[in-house]
């Protein structure tokens, strides 16, 4: 029987699990994981920094709805993945990380680059696996995929010790890992579905709030059908935008705070009452709460609920649609509530129009956002990263396709924009992939613009360059705020891409058109108003 090593068994199992892209930075002991993966037809994409590789894998997995897979060298190489893995963990995104490590036999002997990676990764992973036998690697890798995608998704860390990777076994003696051909998702209690629809039907001011749970379960069609039938105004978490097109008749994002404050019933689907929702306190305390989540521990966490439904979002929403049809629930389309929110939406949009069309110099960020909104394809994938521009982009650029909006999520992690755009382009090469960046956040992973160039990934990076980390406030000292004017456009050209600097409002749109037409990775560096502030800020212990 032919002898095979652990790296071969890992690559073979990755292929069996459906992996088609591997994100990495070269180094030992994981060289042969990469080589064998290529032999099995898996695309491998090497990065300049492991952090960017992890972030790109996160975006790739989110856009394709599969686990993103990373591997890296031992010690510092694997530690550099940690920020990206933490971000995926909080974002509830599936990943499998193959962390390089020295020989298992040298643990606790001060071996080369020895560090307790399993215990470091444990707090930001659904599971940590340290295989001790080469012939069991397929079992462990398969288990990692199953864990990453079951219940609430998340990352799994697999230690790849040198001696286990290099160990050889007879290929015929290695058992295939056990797998389930089909798994039924958890379904809702029918009585709870009936009660939930009754509450929403009788409510005068209902809303729907969803996170990315429906995305992972493939429930966007059911979600839209429910909204089409009921005409209940809907809201999403930032990372879940596009589950329903945001030009839908009951999409009123500018009225979000009012809707939360005045609602009397909320259907919450696949999202958490975390800090983004002020732990549930943003929603009227008198509102009835119906919460659907696949993760039982999330029901009633931080906010009491009237009905808690532990179920897969797709299954539950299919049942909700059926119950709405059975009862003939009356549409809320002509209700005073919908008219009220629509009026607020239109009023606030009108108030932003002067800034969106402003001719001021330096350019107002809302003018930049408007120009980008008008040139992007409807199904473009937009990754937004920064401080002021993150909020301006949230306010003014809609998303129309599920899975096509990415940002730093609940962690507020900066540096994700460029790697996310790379991962998204790899996931859907036929779609525009755009990173809308602040200048500070772009500086964190700018080296991996070279990765986009080397791998021929024509992303477009738009920089709202206000020469600093936050807005400049007269009379307020912000240590480290000032960054000066960084020529990101020149960096793009030096790395083999397309770059353009824009200082006048009239030049924004044409520059964007040229960037999209360039056929290579591009950076459009736009000088924006350093005093423009999107939201209030904490300064010390006081709110500005």
C-alpha cells in the first residue's frame, strides 16, 4: 500500500468537505498542506500578512456560505491569524484554521516557536482540536467542518504539529471519517408559530429585526415572502443588510431609531441583543418580543421575550409564511404606522440631499457616498471599514442582494475592508467588489493590495481620506488622530495597480468609472473634509 503523510490526508479531506479555496502565508510546517491542496484542485491564495489572510477567508466564507479555510506557519505566523479569527467568532461566521506548530513530542521543552496555541485560540473558537495521530487527521478535519457549520456557526482551530503532519501511514489503512448524508434543522413548535403570527397581526406598530441567521440558513426568500405578504417594516443588523432589497416598499432605514422606540411588537430572527442593540434596550420596553434563533442559549439573553422559538430560520420562516397565508393576516401596507415611518424616511433623506450634492472642498463624505452609490452595480459586494466613513456609508448606501454587504461587525474591528474585498472577489469573481475605506483603517493591511495584484483580483478601493483616525474637532485634543495626507493612489501604482487622487467633487464619479474599467486592482484616494462627523463620539468620559 502507498504511504501518505498527514499533510496529504488533510488536503484530501479538505477537498472531500467541499473546500475550493485556501488562504495562507507560506512557512513550515504547513508547506505540504498547500502543495497537496493544489494537487487536489483547491485554489491557494498567499498573503503578505496572516491577519489579512484570515479576514479574507472570513469574507469568502460569508459570501459563499461555506467555511473559510486558513493555514499558517508555526508560532508568530499562527498568532497573526488571531484577530481575524476573533472577528469571525463574534460575527458567527464558519471557519477552519489549520495552525502550524512544532513537533508534539517537543511540547513543554521550549521547542522552536513553541506557544500554547490551543489555549490562546480556545476563547475565540467553537472548538479546538489537537490531533495526536496522523491516521486520525481525516476524522478531525471532518469534525472541524461539522462543528463550524452546525447550530450557530463559528471558527474551529486545528493544531497541525510538525510530527503529525510529516508522519506517514498506509493510505488504505486510513478510515474515511463518518458523515451524515442529511441533517434535519431544528423546527419550530407549531403552537408558537400560531401565537407569533397572532401577536403580529394584532399589533399596531410591528417591526421585523433580523441578523445573519437567515443568511446562514438560506432563508432570504422566505424572509422576503413574509415581508411581501405582511408589509411589516423590517430592519437588519449592519452585517445582514441585503437579505431583503433595501428599496422594498417597507424599508425605512432612516426611521430606525423611531421604529425601535415606538414599536409594540418585534419579530427578532437570528440576531443577538448585543451592544449594537444596546442589549435590547433600544427597543421599546413595552413591546412584545418574538425571538427565533437556532442557538437556544440566545433566547432571552439580555432581553426578556414573550415567545422564544428555537429553530432554524429557514424552517421557522417557512412556517410563519404558511400561517400568515392560512389565517389571511391583513397586510400592514396601508397602516398609519407604515405611513408614519415612510414620512420620517423621506424627511431625513431630503435633509441629507444638500450634503450629498455639496460642492464643498475638501469633499463631504456624503458626496463621495452618493457618487459611489450611483456608479456601483446593483449586485456589487460592498465592504465598509473605518470610523466616520463606516457610519456615512451605513446611512447612505443601500444593499440589494443577500450576503453582499460586509463590515467590521460587532467587534468594530478595523483593517477588514481590503481583505474582505479580496475574499469577496474570490468568492464571486463576476461581481464588483468594492472596499469603502477610511485612510486609517486602510493603512492596517495596505500591504495586501499587492495580493490582489498578484492574483489578478480587480477590486476597487475607495478611500475617504480625512487625514486621520476620526473627525477633527476644534478645541478637542485627540492624541494620535493626525495621519497627514497619504498617497494611497501612488502606492497602488507602485504595486502594479491603478491609482487616482481626487480633490474636487466633479472628479469623483469619472474617477470611479475609470477605476472599475481599469481591469486591475484600483485605489481612488478622495480628499474628504476632516471635520465631518457622522455620529457622536465618546471623548474621555464625556459625549461630544
